[in-house]
């Protein structure tokens, strides 16, 4: 980074729109979002949706906005982080690898991407498929999830996003294996990154998408207390009779404030599976809203959170049953070591029209550290009268009898704890529809427990 | 000297749980390869003895000693006792959802034997023991004791003992809740286990299992103590006459 701090300012928006061949409507949209951004105060923990986040600790004026001006290139060599992921997910899968300085694409010429499938960086997509994207990104077509209402961080992403990925799967095209999008926030501190991912699975199509956010952790420990921001937006659109399996894995550095906003939309008889795996960061603030817009739409949302040190996690899920005959399940599992903490707020919303909704929500918290803390808050907003909604939550330490049982078989208390935690998560990840994801997640979880 | 050293020597063992004395001066010596049965009523403290031997943190030793292989183990954590060759088949094995039986068995055998066992070798060994205990293959991919029937839980306990090959296997009411067929299968497992290398301490409420597993010694447990010791004929006497006569013999006035 140069000596001048490229703070969050209108100049950055101008810079982004200038250096890319973005359509005019997007430029307007960015500027409008930035105007609103300036008007809205930074959230504080008095705001309902930010109550569980220590947002005051982040000084926005110290952040250097990363304006990634590099062109998408074919990867010369597969990055190690990709190789590690592909060891479980399957070799030669198409991937995009983004760092603050570069965007590389690999295995994209594989057969998977014939049949009109588009998988590229969002920047490339905006240059080449602007019309297609306008249906989802033009201001009049933007969805309006709860987290988008007067939210400074949402507007920040809307005006400044300049990296990320785009997947488009046309009608009736079936992708049998996943595509991979990896963002590495690199070694630098005091940076702000704004990724955006758009996934469109058209009618009758099928896709699997793996999103991985990671950091070079070696350089960010020790002296450096300067915080970085990764503020991302993910939007998925699942068409009628379509199916999307989405896996989001994040493992940020200990100085990263990560804000992640996910909006999912499912149409008639479509089905969405989305697993979120959160393995690290200074604070993680994540909102996941799923709108079941047409009859027969189904969603299956799962979460795995493994906290350590002083990490703070705040997850907010909303299942919005807009149409009749829709169903959703949520299964969030949180294990907290040391002094880490988590707040899970799960809302099931059923509109007046949402008759015969079938919804289930479960949140289990395993407190491993003596100073770990977890809150679980279910919220039901039901306006229809013929619905099936169930929810359950537990918070408690690891079962002492389980630990004794395992230790009586020769396992140390640490080994016993590790086995219990992986077992606790396995119930959620094992049946993850993305091939190989279960084993991959188990190994990432094991790595974090050992660290 | 070494050859004559007892495997386990419990002397004047006093144990309390949450401040309440349960064991009140237990004395017991087990030599390598011997089969001992401890019989007694429910609530007499039999299970407390088994948990204390394995090192459950809830049980506090207030007095006495447990010498295993010549070393006091009263302060050792359970995993170190296991590594020294002590093992406990639980009366109520705990379910651990999400942890598959096969993963667990490998981890446990590796920990106790102190080295990685080649997958193929381990498989072969496992299959042989499973056949003996009439355990189906699908058992391995299930989660530990999760949704297991009473009989399945006990078979898994014995399966672990046969893999871990401890110097002393403590079997806590392994016979309880088993129908006659399961009891026979489990007994076969115990008899395979009981060799010169493995001594067995069988804790039971009923004489029934002793029709299949012949103990060298039978001890009667009462009010936190071993009050009578005999050969295998003692168990038959207990079956016929109940426990009351032991009580009366000990307290001639008939006041327990």
C-alpha cells in the first residue's frame, strides 16, 4: 500500500467505476448507495441487529479500500490453498482465486463449463454479461432483505464491491461437481475488501458452489493489532425445479472484522442447500436470509461455528415463507473454546399466504472453554394459521460422561474433546450434498482444534 | 519377585461421592489371568468400585490404595490407567452422536497400544472379533451407542475389551438387560478375553452369567465392603439362598 490511505470515500467509488467497463446503471447504483451510506450513522450495539457485535472497535477511517484493478488471468500454477481444498472436493474443478492484487481462474476450460454455463470473476461478468446481471443488480431489481434496510455495511458493499464471482447455470443444465471461489485477504492489515458473489441457477438446473474466504495467518499475529474489514455480499437465485448446494467456508485472520450478508431466493419446487462453516476471525457478523417465494420451495440451511480465543460470532438467519407449501430447516451448531462467544438469532417468518409452511430450526451450542458464552434466540413471526413450525436450542458444556468414556479407552482429555466436537459437527456436515465436503470440513475443524 | 507380584492390590479403600461414603474399606487382590466375580445387591457399591478403578472424577478416594502393576494409580487420569492395561466395560455405555464406532475403535486401539496399526491389519483383527460377538458390519458406521439396543451396547463393550486386550478387564454388570441368546454370545466373548494375559473382574447382580463364565473367586459385596470370599460354588449358594444369609452370618443378631 502507498502512503496515502485510500479511505472509504466517493473517490473510491469513482475509481472503481472508471477502471472497469461497468454499465451506466451500475455506476448510478453505486453512487446512490454511497450517498445513502454517508447519511446513515455507523451502527452501534444499541441497534437491534448489531447488539452482539463490538462494531465500535472498528475505525472505518483507518481502512485502506482495496481496489483490485487486475484483469482476470489464467492461473499459471494452482495455489496451495486451492490444491488443499480440491484434495477433498475433487481434482480439476474450476476455480477463481482472488487476492487483493490478483484474480486468477483455473480449470475453467473443463467440460463442466460448456452448455452455456458462465463462471468468472464478477468484474468479467459485468463487462461481458451486463444485461444478464442487470436483472439481479439493477437498482429496481435488487432484493430487499431485512439486513439491507438502512444498513451502513450493506450500502458500503453495494457502492464499493469490486471483486467476487459470478456463476450462471442455464435452464436444465446440470453441473455434477462444484465450482470453487476462493478469496484470500492476504497478509496486509488495515485493509477493506468488498467481495460480491452472484449465483443464478435457472429453471430445472443444478449446481454446487463452494466459497472459501481465507487469510495468510502467519503475518497477522503478534504485534499487529490493526483491524481489517471483509464486507461481503452473496446473492443466490434458485429457479423453479432447480437445485443449488452452496458451501461457504471462512477462516479469517485474528484481526479481521468480517461482515457477510447472504440473500437466497427460491422459486417453485426449487431447493437450496446452504452450509456455512465459520472457523475464525476477530468478529464475524453474518446475516442469512432465505426467501421461499413460490409454492414447493425448500431450503436447508446449516451452520458450523468453531470459536477460539476471543473470537465473537453473531449469526442471524431469517427464513421467510412467502408462498404457501414451502418448507425450511435450519441446523446451526456452535462449539466455543477459550473465551469465544456466539449469538445466534433465528427467525422463522410466515406470511399470511404461507399456509402449510413446514419449518424446523435447531441451534446447539457446546461450551468448551470455561469463559465461552453462547446465546440462542429463536423468533417466530407467523401470520398464517395452518403451519408446522418447530424450534429448539441447547447451550451447555461437553458431557463429562462422554469425556470419561473416551478417556477410559485411552484418549487424552484433548483427544476426547476433539472427537466429541467433530462428532457434534459431523451430524450437520456429513450429509452435506457437496461431494467430499464432509471430510474436508472435518479436517479443517481438526486443524483449528489443534491450533 | 515380578512373577509373583499381584496385578491389582486394593487395600482399605474408602471412596465417597458428593461427600457420601460409598466404599468403606475394600480389600481385593487379583493375580494375572484370574477371573474374579463380585456379587452384591443393587446399591451395595459395586459400580462405585468399578468407576473408582477407572478414575471417574466424581469419585473421591479418602483412604487406602489401588496398586496396579506395582504402581499406585489412584491419582492417574483414566487415559493413563487405560494405557497401563486397565479397562472398564460400562454398565451404561454412553452414546456419542457423530462419532462412528470404527473411528473410535481405531483411535482407542492406537492410544492404548501407543502406535498406529496398519488399516488392513486392524480390519482383519476387528472382523474376527466381530464375528465372534455376532456383530454386523453396519455396526462400524453407526455412531457410538447412539440408538443401540441394550444387547448391542454390551456387545460393543466386549468388542472393545477384546481389541484393547487389557491386563485387567472390569466388567460392570455386562450381563444386565441381556436375553439368554445375547448372554451366551457375550459370555463367549468374555471367555475369549479371559486368558493368561487378561484377568477379569466381573461385577454382577445375578448368578446367571456365572453359568457361562467360571470365576476362580467369588466375592460378596455389601455396604461398601467385600464381606465374604469363596470359590465358584459360592455364587450358586447365593443364587439359592439369596444375600440375606450372608448378612446374618456376619451379624448374628440379624441387625445389618
